[in-house]
C-alpha cells in the first residue's frame, strides 16, 4: 500500500507541474483558430533548372522571407514543405492581397553602379536605414500597428532613396548571369568572405562594371527585389582591367552566419525559377474564434456527459475513472504545451477522441472486474485480475491506433499531421493515466473499509447475469 | 440474455452487404453524374478552384435592411464571366439571418477576385472584412493531398496486419482488415449518397476521419479477438462457434459502453460544434457505428467460418508467436 501512496503523491506533483507549465507556456494556436492567411508557394522547375533541390528551395525561401518582412506582419511563419513548396503563414492578415502581390514572380537580383558624387548621401541613408531596421524590430514586439506602418513607410522611402543613387549597367547585370554564390572562410581563417561566380557574359559585364568603379570609392550596389543587400567597393588595383575571370570575393568582417546568409540570398535572387502561389486559405479572425469556441464547448459538454455516465454505470470505479480522466486531460494538454504542438481544429478533435480512447481502457478494466466479482471472487482479487487481464486488450488496441497515427504523421500534411500528433500523444498518455493512475487510486480506495463493499462496484451482484457467471465459472 | 451471433450470421452478412452495395451503386451513379464525375463529391481540397465567403457588416446602419437577392449575385457573377459558379446565400451564426454569400468558382487570380468582391459589395452592401474567407487551391496540390492520404491509409492497413499477425495469427489479421474495409466502404458509401442527395462534399478532413475509423474499429475487433485467444488457451477443445459466441457476449457490455462514450462527444460536436467539424464528426459517427457492428458481427463470424472450414479450431498459440503452420 505504501507503494500506491507514493505513486499517488508522484502523480499529484506531476499534475501540479503540468498545470503550472500549461498556464505559463500555452500551446500556440494554429492559423485556423487565430484567423489569418496561409499561402502555399510552389517553386516551378524550368528548362535551366529541371529539378528543385534543397539548395534552390533554401534560396527561394530566403527571397520569400525578405519579401514578407517588407510587409511588416507580426510573427510570420515561413517554412519549406516537401521538395518544392514553401508555406507562409500570416496570422491576423485577413486580406492576403498584399502578400500575393509581393510573393508571386521571380526574384530580381541586380548588380548596379553607384552614380558619381553620391558617397556622402549613401552613407547617411545607410546609417538611417540601420536605425529604421532596429526600430522595426523594437516595434514588432510592441504590436503598435500604426507605428509599424509608419516605420515601414520610412523604410520604403529610404530604400527608394538609396536605389536612386545607383544606375544599371548596359545591359543590366542581373541574376541570370550569376552562377553561384557561397560563404567561405578567409585565408587567415578568422573571417568569412562571400564568393560569387558569373558565367562568361556575366564575367565580361562584371569586369566592365568593376573597371569603372575601381579606386573611385563608389560601390557596386547589389539589389534584391530593389533593396540594397550589399555594397562592396572595388580596390584601385583593378582600375585597368576590372575584376576579370568571372569570379570575385566580397570581403568584409562577415561571420560565418552572415556570409552564408548573403550567399543564400544571392543564390535565391539569381534563380530563374518562377514561384507560383498554389494555395491560399484565409480564415477571418472572428470566424476562427466562433468555431474554436463552439467546438470546445461542445467537446466539453460531451465529456461531462461521459463523466456522468461512468459514475452512474460503474459506481465507485466510475468515479475513480473520472478522476483519472481529468488527470489524463491535464497531462495531455501539458504535453502539447511542452512539445509546442500547434493547435489546430483537427488537433483539438484528435484530443477529444483520445479522451474517448482513455475511457475505453477503464471500461475494459471495470467490465473485467465485474465479471470476476460475479464469478464469486473476492473484491481485492477481482480488482487485481481486472487490471491484469484487460491489459493485453488495451495494449493491442492502443498499438494499432498508434500505427495508424504514425502512418498519418509521416505521410500526411498540414491538418492531418496535427490530428495524428495529438491523437498519438493522447493514446500514449492514456496508457499511463488509465492504467497506473486509476490502479493506484483503486487500491487506495479499497484500503478504506467503508468503501470495501462489492455493491459499490457492481449493482445487484447475485441474480442478474447468471448466464455470465456460468460462462466464467467454466 | 445471450446473443448467438453465429446462428444468424447470414443475416448479419446480408445487412452489411446491402448497405455496402447501396454505397457502391451510389458511387457509380455519382461517377456517371456529369456534375460530380467522382465516386464522392470532392471539395475544393481535391479539385482546386476558388471559394469565397463574404458576410455583410450589419453594424453599419442600413447595410442589412434588404435581404440578399441571389439573382442579383448571379447577375454580378455572370457579368464577370463566372456564370457557371455555384452560388449560395448562407446564414450567419449570430443572427441566423441570411447575410452571407458563398461562391465557388474556377481558380481566380487576385485581380478577378477583388473585382468580383467590389462589384458584389456595390450591389448588396458592405462586407465585414473580419469575416471574409478566401480559399484558393491549385489543382495539383489537391491531387497530392489525395494520394498522400490514400498512401497513408494503405500503409496503416499494412502496419495493422503485420502487428496483428505478430500478436495473434495471420487469419485473425486478415479478417480484421476485412472488417476495416467494410467500415471504410460503408462510410464512403454513405457519404457518396449524401453527396448525391444533400450535396455534401468530402474534404481533406474526410481522409483523416477514415484513418481514425481504422484505428478505432481495429481496437474494437482486437478486444474481441483477445477474448477468443484467451478462451482458446483455457479450453482448446471447445467448438469454435461456442468460443466466439462467448467472447462476443462477454465483451458486449464493453463494446456498447465504449461506443457510447466515444459517440457522446462526437454527437455534441455534430450538433453544437463549429461548422468546420460537422461533417468530420458525422463521418466518425457513421464509421464508429459501422466499426462496432463489424467487430461484433463480421470479423468474429468470418473467423468462425474460416476455422470451421479449415478445422483449425484447436490451434493454441501464445501471444507473440506467429503462426507458421496454418495450412
């Protein structure tokens, strides 16, 4: 009995910890519950790039990130999905029109020439841009939409002003001439550089461009979607020929991270792959709230009916099962918070269904206990063998459910995944709560003499179900 | 009271066959239907297209005074070359008044969409931006979703067969899968009928529901199998018909109670839950009912028949030992 009591104490501690944790770190709500837009972007292969690889997808993702950040949406989620898709989630955005406008189309990368006598304004603009960007990060935390929009407007003007300081070469040296770009460590090994490679025609244009700029203090403006991402200057030693051979290194005090980022950005910008918006889903914020509320109320209502049913039908064990069920719900919810599972509507459905599974385990155990009681065994023995004998059914049933969940999780996408995850987690937790918790509670209960009455476990013990008794007695 | 399920097993089989057949016939009719051209009425998720839902902003004075005339909406759509779209007037949740418009068309790009929206709002009233719902799905994405769903279903079936063969025996596993097919077929069949009669569409959640049904129904079957295995171990010489009958009867209380407790939250979601989950809950209710039925009446009686025919009623195996000598 000592063991059961210490187990109960452990469960109590767990439940309290779970409650504290789930209030402190609530699980994030999915887009269908918060309201917002979700866009799926498909990267299309072209004649030049017949196969989209991770490297390309990563590049395009970087471009997409840049474009989304220019919208000033708070907490956007941008992730790659599968082999050729990028998922963009914009919470709180009801009209995806703006996002659609910036997202479609191929990235525009261009190497431009700084106009003469613009060194001072460029420096001024660059430093004010730095301040604006820092302010933007600050503002994002404050949720002050008006201030964010104002700042975005300033940034846009700043971009525009910078862009006006540069001019295109003839013909423009754009992304189609760039063959590769990547970060690499410097010879000394302390810093990182970004290496760029052009094809032949690009190499010639680049030599021309650098020849004009070498030693003047003016810089090459590298623009992605019309925003300056880097402005390297060319050393005086190239004044005669320019940088020839179609390859160059951008030096600067880059960290490995910065160098890689710039490399990926350049590669993404150079990709001639068009991106297409394959799917748009929007849910109005109030609509999301309507459905979450009514579904949650309905689910809770149904569960209360289940709790009542258990007590009426199974008496004392039913009450114990109810306690175990509440513990189950708390622990499972906490595990969602712990694993940072994004809650979607199907996810909540999976959770409610897993509660049904948890009840099933207890139903199996108590039916078994009743049978044993009817067969004339003592209360203690009946309870003991109820748990013991129902175990293999519970295990087999749950394992098969988990198999279905695993198939869904690995092969399904989006909604399906969330459902599989919550149901699978729920089934795992229920193995603990329905067996360990209710078992400990049960044994503590029958250690109290007042509760040790068979009629609390099974109504009308002798008489009814005599055929059953005969079966089991065989 | 004791239920001798094996006595009237041809009756159980007839009931199942009748429902399944009705479903299959409906799927064929639905396939022939030029409007659907698929066994079930597919939603946007599978065929692609644009679905727009607008709701009038009734907090503005005078905006909702006149009811929305569906003919006006049709007219607007026709002007934009969208005459063949399906248009519905829908009620909003709070006031239960018909202030919403639901339009399903071919894939619209941003410009076409905004044009339609502003044209509509001119004719019927200002819309509440917060309640707009815009979904656009490309056709290839839908196909991918469908194939990944079907593959997930097949893989989970295979996983279940392997696990049950390992824990029980091959014939148990095979009949459990027969019962699963039965449940999935009945659910899809009934939804096909709904599609023909009420225009119910199946979306990606429908595939989720089929997978859930699989998990739950096999759970039901396993509980009965577990009982059969246990009794066989104790009384290897009892006739298989009796063993199966007893196993079903001993687990009947549990089967009914579990189905009931699982159904309660589902019915609650179906009647009072959000719009998005209604059909999902309905599919699960049908599937779980079919699952409980097939576990009690189909999987067990088929196992009896098979064991009678092969005379293998006395095979006793302990859990975890696979049966290699079935022949």
